């Protein structure tokens, strides 16, 4: 009988320890599930933003396009002497591109999402039929068409808006195709 009284507390302690470990494991599992759900929602939100970028670009609604950017967003683009700062300046830049090439289209052929980044690769095409605004003044249209491969890396902030856009393309080739340089 004395042995039972000695073993019983040991069994109770072991049961208590096991149940605590089980609760800790369950809490860890729930935390993992919660993080996975947040990541899945973030991925879905990023996919919607990627679709929206293509949609508003196709619509040529530069006001709607600019609304995808944070108020203090930065756009880095070939041919620009300085980064373009702010939503309004980005809208103005894109509107100037459509003024110069009203038929311009961009078709993204590859979209990759990782964390807070969306990477687009695609082809832009258009005909230079309108004046091209530059810091030195307007360049008259040549009527020539251009097609170029481009890549865009968008960094998205916590509000789901683009805070940084790094767009890359061969500006020299672009200018040659438009007949602006030899």
C-alpha cells in the first residue's frame, strides 16, 4: 500500500507534465495555422494587386493607376534623371507616356509574387504619334512603332499600395526604334 502512495504522485506528475506539453504543442500548432492563414491572405491580396495593375494599365485610366501607389511612392525608370517621387508625379509620368504613344499596350507575360514584392516581366508596344514631354521640352512624334521587353519590381507596403516601382527596359533600343537616335 505504501508503494501505491509513492507511485501515485509520480503518475500524477507525469500526467500533468504530458498534458502541459500537449497544450504547448497545440498552442504552437494554432500559432502556425494563424501565420499560414495570414500569409495565404497576403498572397491573395498581392495577386489581386497584380491583376489590378494590368487591368488599370489596359484601361489607360492613369488616375486609377496612380491610386495603386502610396502617396509618397518612388518610381525608378530608365531615361529619367532622378527617381519620380509621389503619386501625382507618377500619374503625370504615365499620362505623358500615353500622350506620346496613345496605342501603347503592356502585356505582362510573367508575374511572380514573393513576400512584399511583385515582379512583372512583359512586352510594351506602341506607336509614337503624340508629343513626348521631356525636361528639355516636347519631342515631336516620328510615327514609328516600338516594341520592348521590360521588367518591373514593385515593393508593396502594409496598406497594399506600391511604395517603390523599379521598372527596367533598354532605353537605347527604345529610342532607336522610335527614330530618335541612330
